[in-house]
C-alpha cells in the first residue's frame, strides 16, 4: 500500500535522525568505545552509516516531491523552491559551523558539517532529477568514479583536513544522493518495487566489498566503497523497515514523530548539545560517569521527542 510506503519512510527517517543525534552526543564522551564513534580515517563503524541513511531518506522522496510540485506549480516555482530549500540548509550549516569555529570547538579553523554536504548534494542532484533513472545511475557512478580517481591523485590531503571531506568531499556526497534517487525509483516502481530495491541494495553491498580490495573504505575520504556500501546497507535497512510496516504492521510512534520533522530535530539537538559542550567542563561531558551520560541522553531525547510530538499535534512539519 502507498500509505505503508510513506509510513516506512517516516520510520526510517526517524531512525536515521535518532542515530545522528546519538552519534553526535556520544562522540564527545571519552570512554565510549571507538566502535560507536566515527572511524579515524580508513575503516567503517556503525556510526559512519547514520549520515548516509539520512541522505538515503532524502533520496527516497526527492524525485516524487519534485514531480508533485512540478505538476502543481510549474517548473519555475518548483526549481525556485528546491534551490531555496537546499541553499537554506547549506546556510544553516555554515552558521552552525562558524559558531563552532568562533567558540574554538575541536580547534578547527573551518567546520564543514553534514548540513553543508546535504545542501550541496541537493543542489547538484537538482540538475539531474528530471532525467531518466538509468541516466542518473550513469551520472552518479561517473561522478563517484571521477572523484575517487582525482582523490587518489591530488585531493587526499585536502579532503582529510576537512570534516566530512569539505567542499571537495561534497562531490562524493552528491553522487550518493543521486544514486539514492535511483534506488528510490526502484522502490516505487509498480512491479515488485520493494524486491527490486532489496536486490539492488544487496548488489551494492557486495560490489563495495569487492572495491575495498583496491580502494580503502573511509567516511573521512568519502571514498567510493564507502558511498556504495552505505547505500547498500541503507537500502537493506529501509527494506527491513518497510517489511516490518507492511507485513507485520509495525507502528513506531516515536520514530515516526522524529521522521516527520528530521531537519528540526537535527538543528535543535545541535543547540541542546551546546549546553553540555560549551561550558568545557570535562566532568559533565567528556569524562562524565555512566549514570550522567545516560541521564543527559534521556533528557536530550526526551526534549526532542516532546518538541516532535507538539509539532505533530499542531500539524507543523519541517522536512528536507
């Protein structure tokens, strides 16, 4: 059912944003295992998957949202809406990044974050969103291959010196979003769409594993195997969410609430994290005991959930 498909998307989007919130919170706690933090350079941890899951969630609805607005408002207003949306996301990311730099967070001179990567990826994808599925597949793979070749030859030092790969890394994030729209087309295709998505995601997973024989997997480099593996895993996780919704009638109110306002949840959690990060008191964050970390996490998640519930009650939604 169509309504089950969109419930699945809200559920998956909520799971992705919940993972991003927890990943950002736990990143500053010293005693948390490296398996629950981003890999330093090469390698892959569970936390390295949360941002691609959010990119994948954007890709699931990108083409359908564009087409709906195109039919309703025409090309001019539709392109204006999407350009404004992604420049706004890019601008919000720049503001948060500038604030962290001014406050001396992590000793950075520039902080290129997830929001900037999403903003650039959304704008690049907009250039190709009206092309057929196979064209986007070719374009996405071509951009990703070209990026990896140039990264190996010239860009590695620059990319590694910037969070999330910086502006150059955004080329690879853009390829990820373009390819996510391809997987979304498979999912929404009329004949066995969910099965096609599972097959394509599994193929991407094994292709990425083969690529690691030649190219290291790295979120910091936004390497080709990282992008393809993340898309494959995101597709399989989303497919599992869809199966639970469609066949087992799962209705997770909490995750769906978060999934209906993912952008606001992300922005709000950044502001809330400032209350424990900015005082720069190790005892209340970096070196906090287990009980305090759990308490802070519960308060953080509780506050965000209350906001999500209130917004849903008022029928106010801020998505991407």
